[in-house]
C-alpha cells in the first residue's frame, strides 16, 4: 500500500466513523421515527448536517483510494473490490469512536468476528 492509499484510507476511516457516531447518539434517534415531526427533527439537527459532510468526505476518500489502487499494477484489475475491503478498516475507527463518544462495547463474540474480518483483509492485501 503506497502513501496515497494509506492517507486516503485514514481519511476515509476517520470521516466514516465521525459520520456514524454523530448520528448514533441515543437521545437523537430514540423513540418512534414513523412520523414527520420526528423525521424532520433529525434531518434539521446540526449533527445530521455535520454527519452528511463527513459522509461526503468519506465517499470522496473512497474514490481516491480506488484511484490510487487503480494506478498500482498489483491491484489495477480489482481496485474497486479491494477498495471496498479496505473500507472495512473503518470498523476499527467506528468501534473506538462509539466506545469513547457513545459508551458502546462489543461482546467477545463480536470481537472475534471483527478479528476474523481484519485477518481476511490482511491476507487479501499481502
């Protein structure tokens, strides 16, 4: 993985995690969301706007990762697929952010599943 791929992967992970934890606040999403009032309350909340910004930056970062892999002969024929797998790395950032900002924890079965995903990604990229 070259420095450009690393940079854009880091950018993707941080922005994706930020976008998700901003909308994961329990007080924002609890209760019924089946009525227009609740729906608009979320849509016009500042956290939704900030989350959308970070989501757009994450998508742009995804494109930049794909572009950098496309220019690497090792990954050129599968750059979009490999980029999709690289985006799995954002799960680590999401779990860490959700722990610090939302107080969420994984149980042992979930930790083992996450480790299996990361080992698979390592195998794929080497």
